[in-house]
C-alpha cells in the first residue's frame, strides 16, 4: 500500500494545476473580451456640419486636437478615417463654418489637427469630434477639458462596422 503525504507545497501545486487547466483537467482556450465600441455622447452633435472640408489647420492654430481610431473587437488601428472637429474658440463660435474642419487618420490610426485655443461655452471648455464616413457607425463626442488653459485635447474612437 502506498501512502501519500500532503504537504503545503503539494497542495499549492495541485491547486495551481486545477486553476490553470480547469476542473476537467483540459486546458481551456483563452477568450478575448475584445475592445468595446465608443458610444455617442449626448450633445456631441450640436452644431455639426456634414461634409466639413479636410484642412491642414483650423484658423490660426495654437491648440492641438489629437487621438486614435481603432476597430471594435480586435482594436486594430484604422488608417484613412475622416474625423471632423469643431469648437468654440478664440476665433469663433462652434456654429461658425470657419470653426469646423476635418482630418484623416495616418497608417497607425492616429489623427492630429491644430485649431485656435478652445474657450468655455456655456461654462465648459469642450471640443466636438465626429466620425461620420459611413463605413462604421457614426460617433459624436463632446469631451470636456480639465482646464480652459489646456492647449491640447486627446480623444480616442473605437468604431463598430455599420
């Protein structure tokens, strides 16, 4: 007859094996939760202008709007996606056509557009951004700035195929 002695070390090893392989003893495949799509923000579409032109800069510049665009699920970067931006700035109101512009994402799904300094409107310094090209579901964002003195705002999109 064989006698087994259980020490703390053998119990820990056995417990780790069960947790790693599951109670069945079979290794279960890893499950990826995926990257959830960005939800449209309330108030994000205020003063939106469909088809705003792609520009190198809005107005005199001095403030940078940056971010990334990725695909929902796998999080892959999305190059060539059109992102529109507008805001209440030192040079105009967010309803003014000259306060709107768009840019395209680069090969890494990143975008960057210079615009005039954003100033508070209705008590809050905020920007507006939109993805509206049609390949993916439209998303409107209205991120708030931490301070009206900030000179940049970074915003990320995760897009769901349309």
